[in-house]
């Protein structure tokens, strides 16, 4: 018997964020996978432990505008490929 573990899609790279207005942030990343079913985008306020879901995006998407931010806060983001 041989079991092969599927490691899932390759993680995206180079997540970048840029403030567009006081209430929105433009996000971009590099899609390195050819088998993802989409992406999960999350954010948290800098220094906090809990991540919040921002969006579930389609496969091959590499941009998103987060319009749920508050002026004066500093956010961290992460994006994961879904398999």
C-alpha cells in the first residue's frame, strides 16, 4: 500500500497592500499555483491575535480591494490558496 499526501496548492507570494482611501486598501499577490480552487484573504489589526475573513476569491485572482477598514488603524493581511 502506498499513500501519497497531497500538499495542496502552492502558497501565493508577495502580498502587498496599499491604502487607496481612508476606508479602503488595495491588495495584490502573485499566484504560484495551477491547482487552487480560490484564495482566502484575511486581516487583523496590528498586534491583535484574531484574524478576520475578508473575502473568498476565485481561482487565479491576484487582486482585491478591502473596503472594510477604518482610518487610523494599521492592518496585517494574509492570503492562502484553497485546494
